């Protein structure tokens, strides 16, 4: 019997290793887009209001961003989750942040069209195009786009990951990095998180 520190394929340890490697890759890709992150923070600061949206599991990451940004309400403009019935309407000069892996789902496409018609700036957290692919989805040239990598196919084996979940995991990691960077940039006291958090 050969002893090894590598977890057996399909075990919790092997699966955790796959996701850990992916998160490290996402972190590097986000760091490489630091300029775009700063642009997004500029847009958030300048907006009359911030609206966050995504569908399905991507939407949960976008909702988490809305929750976290509301903690910074003494510095940032009002923040809304588009899925809520109680929220402000879209108005010119506001910002819509969309989390969508492909940007092709009709709910997302219709919402972005509606936002543009009302004069909102649109920003996207989406899948980075693979080598040789065109940038897909609904983002236009010049818009704020954060591209998150897909999980490499070799990371899916031997520890098979069901349903992927890579984009959503990357999106959660991105929103934590974005919020923390905004907090540092605006010198927001850590106590504001507790002050404005719904306990």
C-alpha cells in the first residue's frame, strides 16, 4: 500500500482541494482586473442609487452584494435588490450591477434593456470568455465588465464536481473582495457593518 497526502478521488478532501484551487485562480483573475474593480467602485460612488440583480444562484451572489453595500450607507448611495417589490424605480444616473454567467437569460436581457432605456449605467459580473471565444452576453463595449474564469476541466477530475457552481462561487468571492476594497478605499469604520446589519 502506497501512502500519500493526496485525498482519494471523490472524497470531501479531494473536492475541497478542487474548489480551493479554483478560488485561488479566481482571486488572481480579479487581482488582474484591479483597474476595472476601481472603475466599478467609482461608478457606485457616483450613482444616484445602486441596483443589484442576478437570476438563480447568480442572483444570490448579487443579493449578497446588495446586503453588504447597504452596510456602507453613510458613504454610498441607496442600494436596492431588483427582486424586491419594495424598492425605488430606475432613474437616469443610477447604476445596475448584474451577475450573470452568460448574460443571455431573458429576464436579465429584458432588465438590462429597461435599465439602459432609463439612463442607467450597467456593470456586469460575468464569465470571462475562454481562449478564442468572443465576449458574449449583453455587455457593450466600454461598459464595466468583471470576467470570472470557468473551472478548468482538469480540476473536475478525478474529483468530479456536480453542477459546477464555479461561477456562483467566484461571484461570491468577487463581491467580498469588492466590498472590502470599497471599505478600505472610503475608510469606512468596521463598526458600520454591525451598525447597519439586520441581526
